[in-house]
C-alpha cells in the first residue's frame, strides 16, 4: 500500500461493497463498524452526502425520521448542485426550504443500505478547531504537562488538514511507523452558512448553517513530543477527522445543551454536555472571524470535554481492532474501526 490515503480509499470502497452486497448484507446487524446507524429522535432535517450503490457518484440526500434516504438530485432548485453539499449551503434559505419539502414528500432506500460519506467530503479549506474549550479538559491537560498556567482569555485556535476528513463509518488508519498514541476527542462541529469577516457575537449564530459530529482524533506522540510541541501535525494525519453522519440545520437544533459521548469498544470514555463549553459557539465565531473571512462550508470543531486517553493513568490509546463511537445524543453517532495499515 503506497500511502495512508490509498488505504483510506480502498478500505472505504470495501466497506461500500459490503454494505451493498445484496439481501444477505441488508440483513446484517446495523451496529457494526462501516454500517450506517438509523437516526433517532425528532423530525429534524438530516442532510447527507451518500453513495446509493457501488460505482455511483456521490450526491446530496436527506435522511427522514423513518430512516429512508431521499435523493435530492431530482430537486430543481436554482443555484443548487445536488452533488455538492456546499452548493446547498451557498444557495441559501430558499434552497433549504425546497429541500425540506422534498424530503418530507419523497422516499428512498433505508439508510443502512447506502454508504454515507462525510457531509462535506472534500472541504477546500482546513477545518478550524478549538483547544481547551472545556475547563476540565484544560485541567487534565495541565496535570499531564505538569504546568499551572492560567486559562486563556481568548479561544485557542488551530487547524486540521483537509485530508483528515473521514466518513462517519469508515476505518481510521493505524500505522505504528507514524504514531502509536492515537487518542479520541468528541466535539460538536459547526458548519458556516453565510460567513463573513468581523462577525459580531450577537449576530454570529445567524451565520451558522448547521451542526454535525466530529472526532478530533489526535496522534499524541506527535502533538506532545515532536515538531516543537505545536498541534497541527499531530492533529492532521489522513483520516483523523471522522465527521457526520449528517448536518442538521441550525434552525432544527439548539447547540447549548447537547450530550457528548465517546465510547471505545462499548466503554464510555467521555461523557459531558456542550453547556460546559467555556467559549460558546457565538463567541467562537466572533473571535475566529476577526480579520479572517469565513466562507460557506467552513467547519469549526468546537473543542473536546475531559476524558481523553492521554490524561488517563496510565494513558490509554486506540489500537488496531478497537471501535471508536462518537455520539452527540439526538444529533448522530459515528462508528469507526481502528484498522492497521498493511506493512
């Protein structure tokens, strides 16, 4: 295997073939890695990028409350290219209203029978991310580092490279030549809608298109010991940013008190609420946009709560064969297998 990215493409293709292999596959349990998990709770609009069958190009869809996926390629909306989620974001509220009507009236296959990609599979800009946005996580990090610094007065920003983006049910590559200290970080993802620069905090939530689930998967040995202690490299390995399974529009979800969970092999590792975020979503957008233009489709990972593996005694890290589940209750669940890269 020539590259980690090759590994991601081939294993994702194998996952898709398995999910679309006919009646036997359709009867397989929906709880295994690689298989979409049906939605739970409410009639909120769930926007996905999906592949309906092996060999088909990706397209935008909507997952109904009953678990059926409505293909939006048949929706005639000016300015909306139904093969690109960002096109829908750029098209604005009228396009979203049209999609909402189409989703309510349409029908389609059960979500377990298709392959879900990341909602924005190939962003054109790095993912913006926030460090230390939960006081308890800052404290556990202080204990590991042996420091006693004051909590920052402003959000701590960094970015994850675009190739970190991974599907909600696709494998995460494990290459011991690269890192053996792979850690988990459940986070609420904010997807920017209208964007802009110097956005006022009072207006910031109006710039949000929607919300998703992301895991800021991290190579701790790289983050802590290599590259001068800066975070970019340890946060930016290929496939180390599973996101999805869908985007829920901002009008359908209140981000202020969402229940976040990480499970590894069924064992809860992180259990918190977004109400514990020190810098709330509006403040993050306002601060990030100072002198920096945000554009439709930008993704902001808003920080992780306590319970990361690196802070445990002894430290715990992901290994091949582990299944990492990243859930925001009522929003969605990611399920990713940690898979060894062939030597």
